[in-house]
C-alpha cells in the first residue's frame, strides 16, 4: 500500500510539474518572452544653443542640432553625421518628449537613417536622486542589400545620458539594444 501511495505521489508531482511548465510556456505574460542584444553605443555631439520655438498647444517646443559624433558596437561602427536634429517638447508635467532624426555613416560606407523617440522624466532631486527616466525607441532605415538590412526588421530600445564632459563638450551617450 505504501508503494502505491509513493507511486501516486510521484505521479502527482510529475503531473503538476508538467502542467506548470506547459502553463508557463502558454502564459503571454511571462517575462522570458523578450531578450535583448547590445547593438552599439554612440557619442552624439550637439550644438550648445537650443533653438526655442516657444509655447505650443502641447508645451514648450525646441530643437537641438546634432553636430556629429561616433558609434561603435559588436557588428557596426562609424560616424554620426552632422545635420540632424532633436525636436523636443517640454510637457506641462515636467517631462520631455524627444524626436531625434539623424544619419549614421558606417566605416564601410553605408548610410543608415535613425529616428530616436525618447521620454525623459524630470531631473532628480535630493529627495528622489534616481528619479530621472531617459529611455527611447529607435527605428532604422538601412539600405536594402547592405550588411545592415537586418536593422530594418527589428525593434530597438535605448537609453539616453549626458556625456560626463557635457559642460565642456556637449554630447549625449546613446546605447542601443535589439529586442530579439
């Protein structure tokens, strides 16, 4: 009788583990559905002067011009071309919406267009020193048939930080990951 109870217990535990594993794989809310792969880090230099457009019906509008920079990652590197811009909206809640458009030129001569949309929360305070939120969603337009065509077919997430020497050389550090 004890052997039958032990066998049933083992069977029940095995069944429970199998059902739990199956339920986890069917759960659309599980946290293993997304993984990321680091793509590159860019130092994007910007103009010191912000062009202020003024108040709009949505908030304070302004533009910061992109003057150049460089980027490097495991499978691509090159220069950030001058001439792009970061269109900014200062919202009434103190956050900023950024919509940066610029171009990358890879070391092997390809031009990749970038659109980087970011949200930046209010500056940290003494009471909340880790309050700053600066995350972005990027999209790329790479030439068809190029080694970078894969960038046209994926979702990318990023972070935006001021460079450590921002006061002397205004630049932002953008780190980019591909969602797999």
